[in-house]
């Protein structure tokens, strides 16, 4: 048995301002820093340890991981755990919506159209990715780079983003395109999966703050 833990980054500066973020690279707010640290405290209290970590190429996820590991492993925690950074785990690219206030986007394109871009499975915003597109880059990376480690009994920690993690949850839990649209990943909350030697889920726990 092994553990796979998914953590969405703490609140970012653009989350706070209600902006579409995507591949843009704002830092964490003070609340986001606190959320990241709290995730580390929760994992430590749960007695969890890790062999490797994965994160995206965006600083809000990388900083969340560093802060989390500082609480979990102490000073220098980030350096103590082998970590891979890869753009396959980046947030969904919001294209032309990136940097826009969500209310301003609704005024420009209409409530219904923005809702479709945000919450449909396979309709991307202009110049951006749908959740389906995001899954098509996240899941091959998971299958090739992460799943073999889980099958080898390694405990894996992934610090990433709401939509890249939703793509993983869809795969892990066998959810349909309709079902995944109802799933939201809270910032800074660890999702802990117990996995068997075939990479199937034995159990799931959400470590609430």
C-alpha cells in the first residue's frame, strides 16, 4: 500500500482579487501562506511521510509545497524531499480570460457564456484550455511518471492547481465528465488516497483545516 496526496496551492493574490489566473504566476497571499503551512501540520499530525513530490512550474504551487514541507519536515524540508517540477501539472490555461476580473468577463461576454467556459468539460475559452484539454496533458504525465512510483509502493505528494488536480481526481475516482463538474478542490486542503499495488484506490480522506 502507498499514499498519494493531492494539495491545491494556498490562496493566491489573484484568487483574492477574483481574477482568472491560469498560467499567470502570482504569489500567495498571507492567507495562502497560512493554508499551505496548515496543510503541512495536518499531514504531520496524520503521520504521513513521502518519498517524492511533484509540482507545477508556477510559483504558487511551488511555494505551497515549500511551506508545507517546512511544517512537515522542519527547516530545509523542501531540500530533503526529491521534487520534480513540470508544466504538465500547471493550472488550466484560461487564454484570453487570464488576468480579467470574473465580473468584468461576464459583462464583456455574458453570464451564460462565461459560465460555459468555466464549468463545461470540453468548451475552452478563447485561446485557452477546457478541462478536457487540461486532462489530456495531466493524465499522460501521471500515467508515465507518477503511477509507476505508486505501484512500486512509494508515497507521493502533488502540489498543484484546482483544475489539474480535478483532472487527476476524475481519473483516480473514475468520475464521468458530468460528475467532475460538481467537484471543487479547496485551497490548501490535503486529499489523501490510499493506493494498492495496481494503483487502485483503497481509501480516501480529506484533511479539513
